[in-house]
C-alpha cells in the first residue's frame, strides 16, 4: 500500500523548499534538513541564535472537502509556511529586504511545480505577513498557501 496522497504532496513541497539555493537563482540557500514538517519537533534548536538560517516550518491547517460526482472529492489543503531568516539590524532596510527576499524564494520554489509532482491541481500563495513580534535580527515570514487536489473518496493512498 502506498502513502497517503496528501502526505506525498507535503513531502514534495518540503523537497522543493529544501532545494532553494543561491547557486540556482534564489536569494538564500536553505539546507534540506532545515525544512521541518512538525512545528512541535525540535524547532527550538532551529530558532536558537546559532540555529540554521534560513529555516522553514510547514504547518498544516484544517482542510476543506467538496464532494463531486463519481465518488471524487476535491480537497483544499491549507498550509502555513514559516520562513525564518536573519537580517542585519544596523541597516534600516535589512529587515524588509530579508522578509521580501524570503517570500520571493518561497514563491519561486512553489511556482516551479504547482502540481507537486503531478499529485495536485494547483499550489498557490494566499497571503503573507511579516511577524513583527520577533526581536533582534530574526525575520519571520508567515506565508499562507493552499494546495488543491482531487482523489477518489475512500482511496486516500497513492497507488
């Protein structure tokens, strides 16, 4: 039996975000191991001052389902992408520049394959915001996205 389709979709997104590299045209390089699927697992290590920068946390939100004829179900999988980078606090524009560059990198990584390896119909960014509650040099971008896909009701696993 295969894995659940939605799990494979999220893993595809994780891989895409972990492949961001300055060498391939992104503003920042994200280590593949710095893209977390569980916001409750080992995040303190990443958020620590000596943790990797940037790092990304993927947080699933409650899904929406719309049932179609012939036992098809359309699923919208909301996901919040937390991109965390480091700015240079002594430069006025650094925080904004770091935030917008991080958002641009995430958008570019998503747009490279919005079908998540052919498993989804679309991946799109809904909105983004800069978490102004962080202090010091840390820049925390919160990017809300959704991934839409179809599957047969009662058959959640990929074949």
